[in-house]
C-alpha cells in the first residue's frame, strides 16, 4: 500500500502539469518528534509534535517558482501548487533550471530503527533524567543550564514530472547538555557535550558525565604569554576550521560565482598527505544518509581531498547542468541542522551542501598527540569568526589547556588563536584515531578527528 506522503506528492505533480507547468517537483514530509528540554538543572518540559508539510517547485519557460505549506490537506496543497506556478511565471528565466531524471538508487543502511518508532514520552523523560543525574552527581559544583533529547521519525516522498518517484523512512536521535561549574565565586568557561545517531544507541549517562568532567577541569584557568607554536584542535574546532571551510570551498555554486578560493584548483595540493576528506551520502547510519538527495538524485560517495590533493567539487542538478557534468547528490533542504531548530525541510527549495562530510581519522591517539608537543595549546572549543571566502579565522579559545613537555599544565583564560584554515591544513602534524559526529555551523553532519597543527599564532596576555 502506498504511503500517504507518496500519494500527496504524485497528486501535486499531476495538478502542476494540469496548470501548464513544463516541469514540477513535490517534496512531502511527515514527521513525529518527542522532545524533552532541560533548563536550569531540571527537566522543564516535554512535548510530542506531529508535523506535515509540502514544498512545491515548478519550472515554466525556464523560470522557477517555489511555495510551501505546513499541512497535508489536498485543497491546501493545490493552493501552493498554484502559488508556485504564478511565481514561476513572474520569475527570470534560466536555462539551467531543470529537474533530474530517474536513475538507479543505492541502498542506504542503518537509517531506520524500530525501537525509535516505538519510543514513548516517558522513555525520553527517563533518558533525559539519567543524563542530567549523571552530570550533576559527577560533581556538586556542576550546573546544567540547558540540554535535551529529541527522538524523531520521518516519512518523506519526492516526485517530479521527469519520472522520479521515491519514498523513504528514517529515524533520528539527538542529545545535548550545556552548562558550567561554580565554586567560591569562580565560574568556569561554558562546556557542552552532544551525541547524534540514527539508532537508539546513545549512552546518555556517558554524555552527561563527559560534560561535567569538561566543566570542572576548567577550574584554575590562567593567562599565558603570546607565542607561536602547536595547537591541538579537539573534535568541534577541527570540524569548524577545517570541515566548515572546505565545505564552503568545494560547493560548486560558490565556485561558479567566484566566492570560493578553490576555483581552478582541482589537482592542487591543499594539505599534508595525511589529510583525506570525503563526502559520503551513503555512510552507514550517517545523519544525512539517504538513498536519494532532496531533489531526487542518488546519494553518492565523493572524494574531496585525497592525500591532501583536491579531487572534486560538490554538485546539485542546477550547478551540474551549468558545468556540463553530473550531480554528486548533494541537494539538501536541511538549512539549519537536524535538531532543536525551527526550520523544516519542506520550507525551502533544495540547496547545495555536503551530506556526511568526513575528515578521515589518522594513526595517533589523543594522548600521543599531546605527548609529542613541546609547547602548545589544546583547543576544546573555538568561539570566533571564519571568513569562508578566504579561510582567515580569529577567535577565543574555550575549554583550552596549556601543554608543555608533553603534559597538560593548566586550563586557559583570555587566550586567542588566529590564522588561515588553508595554511593550517598544510601544517598538520598529527590526526587522531578517535572521531566524533557533530553538527557545525549550518552543516548538519561532520565526522571529525582531533587534529594537531604547527606554526599557529597564539595570543595570551596583552
């Protein structure tokens, strides 16, 4: 029996054809979420949300129009089809406005867990309580300012006039906790811990304990003198400064509009040979893994950096038509991340972003990366700005530590780092075996190891 989302998508496309659309696409989402929120050290509320919505894209005379609605009622869907049609009639033509034709779809593994489908509110509340208890019982000085758990089930369908007609079910789990520690007037730097999965397999007690451990380790933070030396970027700052910069640079839309510094650099050495980066839309259990992207092209695995050499850019249907190549399956409607955000996939047309961006792991343990440093800084969290158009960055070191003679000496306060992400990639001296999956500044899924780099500008006392 056909799923409701698939029937709605097919009807919307047929109605668009009846109006006179040259091409039309309907994306339909049905979503159920259980959310539990933590505020000021306690569970503040829990909720169950059921949301359905439709996004319509219509092409007429090479011009594109888009409209959406957060309801699944047939009459309402007809109205947005008409809206999208009239917008297309009033828009500027572009011969690169096309929709994909059907292609063989791969199999996506590890994206559906029946245990999440059967999960109840009381289970989520209990899980949140366990995470909170683990954090607060670790040390009485810890304070959890906010946190939560979201458990979600999705059904989505996509149909177009070119013959694409696909449907998929997926499950999601997201957990985070954030706060600090306080004692005798000393307040530590904010700390956080998070976890994401397509399965019901996150250890929430471990997440709570890790957060608390991070918070209390910041007691006794000191200022240091400025120097140039080694920086070890923990999972999140490595994901941001390397993954985030590359994600912008290899988007073909940025390349085509001369916003990326990587235009004309395919085949160039961008980094040390130890650095390998791929975009894997078929990663087993990946947060952005699906059989198809959000305009109906098959997901793929695309090599970005191989032994430091730039190999490929990422394409969607529009940019691949413009370039005369094929889409890499990187059209997405997830604009602001996957969890605890108001944006929903049907609210916007697809945009070009990475799927599961993977900075591949190396051969060092975290301890080895530290032991091999004469003098440097461990950056647990980076709070600053990165100019994605050129890779320049500058910001504060949060959850940071001074390293001397292979040992962590003390936490840091008032310390900054600055440099350029592309130069950083050329100065990498070690990559950890360990890795973590994160959301990072508008990129829904980055898998990152810990990365050590040399010749970094570290600013302390001024």
